[in-house]
């Protein structure tokens, strides 16, 4: 008798679960046509989305088609996400802009990043670039999330970029590190041999400080300049360690 009761109870639970799932499906998709209409309206307002198509199933928006810039792909997804009752976005848009040789693309991006945020935290940001088949991997470290976002924005808007991989680290918030950065900049740029690197925002000696560890990046004119920079950095009181990654250009 107990076994029979258990079987009946199990069947009832399965039936109830099935009924709930059936009831949920129409609920999840009841706004699909409205979402589809609103997404297409949003995209039709911008010429860069002229070759983008969308479909909606159970509230999930799928975007397909082509755009000229990688940033356009991101912007299309942002617009779709903002539509009421859209529960998610599957972004399958392809970047079909101009094809640029990897070496040429890397050179253009490096030139842009050298001047990015000059006069703000440019001195304390350092970026690396790896480009393969139009896919750009951005690494390095920045003083703040603003510096990272600004750099990524430049990369995402560059013609020829097909995809972007973000591997940029943001330095931890630390008054001690901030003080060390300022003192490092002073001791480096007040040296008569190194002062020339403060004149052009494209060529600062990049100073990265992370939990008291000081790292120098960038390119200098001579081996002597690199050695002088290392000597000055090692004179910083409070620095736990100093790594000199400067290269001779």
C-alpha cells in the first residue's frame, strides 16, 4: 500500500511539473513579437546597423548580419538589451569591415594608445598588443578602469579589428602606491638625462606601481638612459622592488 502511495505521489509530481513547464513557455515568449518590433525599430535608426537582422525566442534576442566596426557590433547588442522584456542577447554579428594586415593594424593601434589620455594618467598606463587575423588581445596595466575603458574604446573603433580580448589589469587602489608613483615620476623626470622623455606624451617612461612594486616600461634612446632610469628608480624610498623593462629604441 505504501509503495502504491509513493508511485501515485511521484506521478502527481511529474504531472504538476510538466504542467508548470507548459505554462511557462507561453509566458516566456508572449512578448517576443513586441520585443522583435522594438529591436528592429532601435536598429533601423542607425545606418551602421542596416545589415543587421534580429529574431526573438522566449525573450532571447539573436542578432545576425554584418557591421563595419567591432564597436558597432557591441552597440547593437547594447540597444537590444535595453528593450523592455528582452531577457538576453545572442550576438552573432560578424565584423565585415576592411581587412588590414596584422602588423599594420598593430602599428596603428600602438600609435593611438601612446597618446591616449595624455595629460591625465598616460604616464601610469602601459599596454601590450597582440594581433592575429584581426583579433586584438590588449594586455598591460592601467591606473584606473577609466584608462582601461578608454584604451579598449580606441581599439574597438579601429577599422580592421574583428574581435577584442581584454586582458588589461587595473592597479589596486592604494594611497601608498599613489604616493610612490608621484615620487617615481619626480625622481625620473627631474634627472637631466631623462627629462627629455617628459616633453612628448608619446614617449613617457611608463611607471607601473602595484603593491609597492615598481616596474618601468617603454622605449628609450640608449642603454645609458635605461641604466640611469633603473638607478633613479632603485633610489625610491619605500619601493619593495624595481623591475626595469625599458627597451632601447
